[in-house]
C-alpha cells in the first residue's frame, strides 16, 4: 500500500512541477508494488494468498497449493522474461524469476543450501 501511495504522490507532484525524475520514481514504485503482489511465497502477495487459501483448506493443503501456484507464477515470469531478452527487455524480470524459482526450490528441498564454514 505504501508503494501505491508513493506512486500517486510522485505522479501528482511530477505533473505539478514538471519533474521527469519524479515521473520515473512513480513508475518504478508502481512496477515494484504490482510485482510484490504476485502470489509467490517469498513475496507479500504469496503470503496473502497463502492466508486466504489456509482459511479454505487445511494447513498442509494450503502449503501445497501455495507452493504450486508460486512455482507456476515464478516459472511463467521466468519464461516470459527470457522470451523478450533478445528484444532488450526482461533482464530484471529474468533475475526476479530466477530468485523466486530458486527460493521455492530451496524451500522444497530440491536444491540444497550449502552452509558457510
């Protein structure tokens, strides 16, 4: 909610004082706020999605559903961003997709974390 409020504030002020920098800040804030709402477990949208699903199903079922949706959304983000890399877009989204998928794989135990010695 804070990011959306910041978006509206910067957007309005950028129009009033004709500031391109504030216009860019408002756009970045909007993109990050929407990204944070994706239903992937490490993000706030994933936590909210899990809470809603947990009210409808058992805790174990909610965990499986949340994990499956998170993997699907993270993989879809990764595939779409990779497909637009050759057009000069998708570098940030590709990195974000990799982080989301790796985090979910770490949680699942498919990929093992190495401990620092």
